């Protein structure tokens, strides 16, 4: 009896879970190095052996159960054909093609079921530096909600229902490596994720998390590549972090990312059409998203290519796209599949019916305009966000309203936009900027640049149930945590002497994963101030917190007498 090919689901990571589940699953990554995969090349036949000779691997057992896997390699032919089969408790499953159309250095991620234990590969040619990267997932997925039907048709009043990163586990299980960059949204690319189509509605959140883990940890990207996901049930998921209403630059269409948004359809649509529910959801999403950034959903737009190895057009080439296009229109791929690609005209027509009238973008301000930026507080304590304010005026002070203001932070590669706001009728704007580190911030309108504001962020120091009283001669156990994580703190010990505190000693305390513990011996009776300090580094400003503890002579004093000052 033939086993179903549905065992392998590319671009997913979590097991099928009950629709009633409410927890975010936990995932871990590991790898297995295979080396140079291909026929043996002894000295006797090295001259005649062909690099294109097919190769079947031995059975590969990583020693741990896995849920998802993918291949990475240093060098392989561009036309490499790869197949794989996996083994779980039910036995071996049939050979299926292993897709690798989105990277020159490896395959797409592949879903292997709840607890696969082994796999075997068949390659059409020699591959150098081969390794298999795995993800093991435990726990249950968060309940997903459907976004199809009447609720999805509310594009004119706002976005359709979108499942957030927090709901599918992105905020905890796939945190971005860096602050997202902002570009423009002049068009949308439609993708598919090349996985089996027989998943249930409760599986989709797990699949999105799997794609994110592989994109970030295996591909080495900052975050998941796509801006949005849509499943065959019409559920819409937030993809790359940065805000669904922001022009976040993804990694979904090489050479065009800074000028577009990307929507990935969970499934394979080469020989099967996408469902009406998914088309309905995409239409509502794009009918909201494109006009939000001043772009119509139909017609064409001419963009300049930024190049890249998978781009169809060389760097600097101008190409005209439909406002809603398929991934294959810009890159060398069959994505989003022949059947879904054929559905794009209908998708455009449906989106046009739902899209509001596009308001023309304001004309760019002149270079002589004045743009200011201030911060309510420049010295912050994590996780306090920076509250920014500014104003855009003409040289003679007249307000300029309705202009897009990009808030930029300085990085190693220069300033990059991380959020955007619009000036009001009085030319003023406000913005909130979460940050875990020191930042240099500025605002930008067109080519008009504001002054730069320097923000200093001290880490938060949290003491966990510190003692208020100890016996003299004993140790006061001081435990705490720093956020963001740091490697060490200093504890300064002061003893009360009259109306002042006299320095007693200093302790350097290491922190592990941000947590620290200091055992401070208080020799003499009296009131002590324990000052926990972080000296500051390139990322964060100095910070401190004080705790007062009284050393008493007898055990009776542990529960009586004057209290120590409040922290």
C-alpha cells in the first residue's frame, strides 16, 4: 500500500495540533554534518568519475526526534535535483522532491511530522559541504482564527482580521535579529510556500512559525522573509515584524524588497488552484495594504531592479510590473505556481472592487523646509520607549501638514528607517520608539533631515525578593536580573554611620543570561545600602539600583525593630 506524500510539508515546523490549543510551542534547532555528498573519488577513477553522477545517502539518524529539516551546502549545481524520504514510528514514507528554489545555498524547510527519527537523500549530482539542519518542536500551537467571510471584506474601513506574531509565536520563538528597515510599498508579490495542501486550519500557525525559524536560523536572515501569509482557509498572518501598517522591507523578492510587500500562500499551487477563501482574504488584505501606502491595486508600476543572483533583471534595469504580480515576474522561480499565477487577474479584479479611492500623495517638500526633532526624555530605562516629537515648517515658519515622516536610527551601515508617521495640520508629529539600546535618532521628510537626538538607555535591574534583615556576620543573598542581558554587575556595600553611608567594600559579580547572585557578608550590626551598578558599555548607559538591609544581633531582631528605608 502506498503511503501518502502528505507526510512532507515544505516550510512548516510544528505538528498538527488541536484547534483548542492555547499555548505557544517551544522549538529548538540542531544540525547533522554530512560532508561532501557524492560518489567516491579514489585516485584510480578520479579522472573518469562524473560530478553529475547521482548519489543516495546512507540512512541519516540525527539522534533526536525532529519536526522540520532542510539542507544547506557550500557548493552545488544550479540544476540540482534532490529527493528525500523520512522515517517515523509508522515506518518509511515515500520519496518526494525536496524544493530549493529560494536559496543558492540550500533547500526550503520541510515538515516531517510529529516525531521523525531518520531520513535519506537522493541527489542528482555531487554537493560539497552538505549538512542537514533540524528543528524540534514541543508543545501545542496557539488557536488560529479564520479571516474569511464578511469580516474579511472590511478593507475600506481598515485591515481584515490578521493573526499577529504574538499569536503564532513569533514574538517569543522567532524574535528579529535587528530592527526592521522601512522602504516603500508600490506593489505586491504573491508567493506560495511549496508544501502539501492537506493541512488543517489549526496547523497554519505552526507552519508560519516553522518558516520563520528556518528563515532566521538556517538562512541567517533577520526575520521571516514574507510580510504576510494566507492559508487555504482564508486566515491571514502577520509576517515580518515592524507593523502591518508600515512599509517593512522583507526578504521575499530579491532586488525588489524595498519597493514591495509580499504575501505567501501556504501550500503548493502548481497543479491545484488556490481556494476561494484564500483569494477572498488576499483581495481584502491588498485592497487595504496598497492604498494605505498610496498605491492602487490595479494598473502597472515601473521599478528599478537592485539586482541579485535570483533576480530576472540586472541591477539598475527598469521593469514594469502589475501592481499585484507573481514572484516569478521578478525572480527566477516558478513561484507562486502555475494555477495560482493564473488566478492573479481575478485577484486584481476582486481587490479593485474593495479598494478605496487612492488619495494622491502630497508633493515633496522643498529642500529649504525646516524639520525639528526632540525627545521628551533622552535618558531612558529599559523597556521605556522614547517619546519623540517634531514639526515641519516652511522657512518662514508656516506649518506643512500631511507629510510622511520617517523616523531613522543610526546603524553600522548608516541611518535606516524604523517607523513612519504623518504631520498634522499644524506640521507637528509625535512618535514612540521602543529601543533596548543607545540610539542616535533623526527624522526625514523627502530630503529634509532633522537634527539628531541621542538617546541613552540604561538596563532594567530587578531584584528578586531581597532580604530586609539578616543576622550580623551572615550573608545577605542578593539575586537579580538585568534586561537587556549583561555579563556582570558591581555591588557596592555602604554602612550607615550617623547621617551618611560609608563605603565598605566592592564586589564584582558575574551574570549568566542576565541573572546574577551576590552573597554579601554583613559583619557588623547596622543598616547597609547595597548598590547594584552596571558600568555601561557600547550598547547601554550606566544604571543602578539601591537596596537597604539591616544586620541585627539576634534572631529576635529579624522580625522586630525599625524597618529599613524603602528601596
